[in-house]
C-alpha cells in the first residue's frame, strides 16, 4: 500500500484536494488546494454536470502538480452522506406454532425485510432495485414474536415472527459520477469511502467507537448525520437545512448580498462587532449579539431538525454528538442541539483538525472542523478502511457487490434479487382442520435449502466470496404440505372395551368428515371438520363385532350383562361384561 495519497473531497460549493502522507502512526499534510465551483454543478452532494465538475478538479490537480513537481495519477474520493438513503421497514411471517424457530427462519425474515426496503426505495422489484442501489449497511432494530418484542427468536415457538430493520443504500449513479469525473481528469480511482466514515476516522477516536455517538457534518446546503454503535456506523440521515439558511437570514435582516452575508456569518464566532456594506452601499458596524438575535430562531430550527433526525435514526438520545463541517462553528448551535436532545451541553462537541494529534501540517484555510472530512478521506485510503466493489457471477450472471466486511454467499444472493424461498426453501403449508370442534394444525415438511457451489466447491450461505467468484445455485425446494389421515388421531380413550363371555373386545369409534361417515384410512382435507365419536352400544351390536352363530333355532338366547338378565336392546358401557348362551326348549 502506498504511503502517500491524493484525497479529493468534491463538495456542493468547494473542491478540496489534500496530499496526505503516512509516517508510522502519524499522517502529514504535504500540500492542499481549495477551489470553489464557479457555477452550480453539484446539488446535495451529487454531480449534476460531470464536465463542469471535471474542469474544476482538473484546475485543482494542475495547481497541486505545479507545486509538487510530479503528476498525480490516482485519487481517493468519498460519496456524500446526503446521497445515502436510510429506509426502515417491518416484515412479519406466519409460522407453525409446533416448530422451533431456527437460524434459517431468521435469515429468511432478514432477506424479506431488506428486499422490501429496496422495493420501497426504488419502486421496483428487489432484483431491479439492487441494480440501482448498493446496500452499505443494515441493522436489526427489534425482533417480535406474536407482536411482542423479544431479544432472540432462535429456539422460540409461535404463530408469527417479525423484524424491524434499518437499511442504508447508496445510489450506484453517485459512484459512477465520481469515476466519470476522475477519468476526464486523467485520474484513476485509488479508493472510495463514505464521507461520514471518513469524518469518523478522525473525529471519533478508537476508544469511543463502541459508544453510541452521532456524528453531524453541517455543511452549506445539508446537515449529514451518521450514528455509530458497537464499533460501526449503522444508520445515516440528512436534514435539508444547514449553513446557507443562516446566511440567508443574515442577508434578510441586514439587506446584504449572499457573499457578504456569508462573510458576516464567519465573523460571528470570534468578533464582538462585525462590519459590512449592505446592498445600498451603506457601511455599517453592529454588535455581534445583534446579528445573533436576528438568526436565533433559524439556529434553533436547525438544531431541532438535527436532533429530530438523530432521535428518528437512533431511537433515543445518543451518548454524545460530535459536530464537524464549517457550519458547526455557528455560535449557540451546540447548546441548542443539546437542549433539543435533552442531554448535557458538554456532550455536544465540535471536532477541529488542530485537536487531532496524529495529523501534522495543514493550517491556513485547511483548518478547523471544515478540514475533517477531506483529511479523513486520505486517512481512510492509507489505512485501507475504504469501500470497494467486487464482481461475482451467479449462475452466469454478473452481480456487483459492495466489498464491505467480506461479503458472504448470502449477501451476494440477496443483491442478485433471490427471495428467501429460492435460497432457504420455505416449509410446506400446514394442514388446518377442526377435530371435534377444536382447531388442529399439522405442520408442513421443511423445505430443502439451495445446493450451492463456489468456484466448483460445495459451500454454505456463510462462506466468504472474493472478486471474480463464481456461484452456482440449485434453487431451494419448498417442503411438502402437511398431510394426515383420520387414524393418526385415534386415541385409546376413543375406543370402548367390553368383555363377551370372558373375552376382551375393543370397539372402534365412528368417524365423520364434514358430517359424512368416513373410514380410518381417509385423508383429511384442508379446512374440514372431523368428528371422532365413541360408539353407543346395545347388546345387539355385539353380533356385528364377534362371530356368534344366530342361525337356526336352538332354543332361546340367555343374555346377562354384569350378571343381570338383559335383552338385545340393553345399553352397554365401557368395561361391561356380557354373557351369551343358548338355552334349549323342551317340549
């Protein structure tokens, strides 16, 4: 890996180029250049005019090269946080209450949630949506079992399970636009990262990365937000309000053009008085507190929007808020954010490049919180903590996947638009029917998961893939539906046992399907009503159960039940003892 990098931060208003070198554990800024766009070629962090942006980058590059004395051939860039879209979605799935939830059920829920998120965002099928967006991260917010929150679904039983997921997507067009600009300037792509990740590499020290921290980059047009937890950034957001709204309020209050209003705003942090010339050509000198009063409501509104988005993404106030970007220097903003989040004001801070011990050099215009992101892009490139894209083939079709945290077969198939049913195999539908008035469920058979090979070798969903890997998948097969016959539900207590001439006789119950007489071997139809009834016996029924010769006239039939005289119509109960004998008639 090179020990020097050309970091390029292409912003809405400015382009910043930094030549950053690594020396052991420290980094030094060899040179830098800052250039303002002459016209609006960027909107909300996305390139709208490739040629105009490329012309600006080319002039910046040539200026640096003239001082450095050598050609710059590669550049590290970052996608703006405001181009990221975070989608929260919930998916519920019906389950058999007789089977434990396993890891495949959890994966299936996750796949369905992510696919629903990309469909919601793109308005297209998951397969088409993943052609336009990369999923740069997702986080499970909460699991549910039968609508009740639960920590872990695995091993549980229930009729339904659900998951809330927050997923963040990066439009592929953003990446392609950055690459197009570089090509027009004779530059190759060194690496690409996300601006919030670049800023966090400097603004959030390693000892804080496991904390729940909100990083807020307050720029000119938007305020970008990233939330970290357990060592990773799991959610991104943006509010369409930032420094420009404050400048416009100053211009409105004191009749200034935008450039003069911007200059006045930058003076607020370190001056007791500010001097300016309004659009009428009148020179004025006013107290800073007078300007602050004019923008007080706008500052509060900006803080309220930032705090609201943090709470929306994080679900609760974070442990701390770190502000970067030029807008973070606005007096009173830190305190207003803290008040809106209901956290101590000491927990909202501004990170300046001058406070970062491992960054040497800079100064001049490249200082303060404004410099955090461009220098962070270079740090990420030199440390190797950047995003890259790999190409993987699935059954002969190429899929682009973000090479983030070593993608697995599971991630690739998800990006290829494979639904859970084609990866994991869904269980067959359950058989439901009423048995003696009670709902009964016979679960379907488990599905057969997909057979997967990676580069010709058998593989699992959790196996890692690399650039150029070839995945062959024989799609999963659904499980067979639940089936049952009436005899599967005959219990011993459904039978009646009597004794005839000392021999024990078992009398089977009568069975019915939807009111019609049925046999034990009949298959139970779905949504049917099955009845299993004990026999109502009289003595006469015995002769259809046992072999007893009634032919001919030998005399009269002597019948006794439990030792007492009885007739053919005497009712019998379980456990009764019946004695039958012919008595001769003598004439």
